[in-house]
């Protein structure tokens, strides 16, 4: 928008007072338009077409501001709906993407994963919280789809692994030795929900998973 005759000092003061965050509102735009009309040269007034363009710009700005407010309201409503959906999962068995498992000393734990194709060899590596290898399991040939292998909860020496959270890595190979896509899964019953973050977090005992990672509900 071109301003033909405006006092620089006045314009600078107005900008400082009304735009502390460098954000132009529809009120600021209207004030600038009125200032332009008040300070234009009476002998060379603003062109009618130019004035109409500025009014159209003002109208567009107001519409954009209203759209932004509506989107904010919609986002808030979606967040509340997401929280309600998460709470409704308490007590249900879910499957999420992930490679964590929880073990109580002396107990076994299920390692869940999904294979993208048939595999002639599947190797499961169990790691502790520090990334150290605890146990390597040869699961043998397996078909494509969801799979589950039971880990007896013991390390490579046959001793019971300490209670805690472990991670696992799946390496699968086909008949030609080519690696097969494998995706870890977490299965369990939802025991609680955390709603204090940007996304609801589901609690499956000591494990946690974001709501967006859920792939199935039973």
C-alpha cells in the first residue's frame, strides 16, 4: 500500500505503539488507510481504482484473520476429541509400533513384530537400556505378517535378566540372503493415559506409546 504524504515521525511512533510484535492487525491496516486519506494532497487525491484495491485488501485481511481464529477453534476441538478417544482405550488391548518390552526378573516376555515378506532366517537381538546386547535369539524361518517370539527373560549365560525395560532389534533374511523388512510392535492392555502433553500418551504397564502409533485395538 502506497502512502503519499505521511509524517515520518508520526508513522514511526504509530508503528512502535501499535505493532510491538511486528504483527499487522485489521485495526492497524484501517488506521494506516485513514492516515493516508487525511494526509493526501488535495490537488492530487488518491486514484479511485487504487483506493478500491486497498479496500479489497483490507477486506481480505479481515477474512484471513477470521479463518485463522476458526482454525484455532477447530484444532482445540480436535485435541479434546483425541483425549476422549485415548481415555476410551483404558482396559483394551492395543498394538502400536515400537521396539520396547518390559521384563520382571525371572519372567518371560513376548517379542512382537511384523515381517514384510517370508523369511528363512529371523534373528532377534535383545538389548538393555544402555544398548548392550543381552540375548540373541534365532527364531528360524517365519512367514510374512505378525509374529510373536517368547523370550525366557534370561541373558546369554542363562541368568535371569534384571527387571526393567529392554529394546529389541529384528533382522530377517529371505532365501537369497536379502534382508526382509521387519517392524517392531508393542502389544498390551492400556492401564492409563497421560494428557499433559501435545498428544495423549498411552500407558501399557511400564511402557508408554503415543496415541498416533496405535495400529489396532482388540
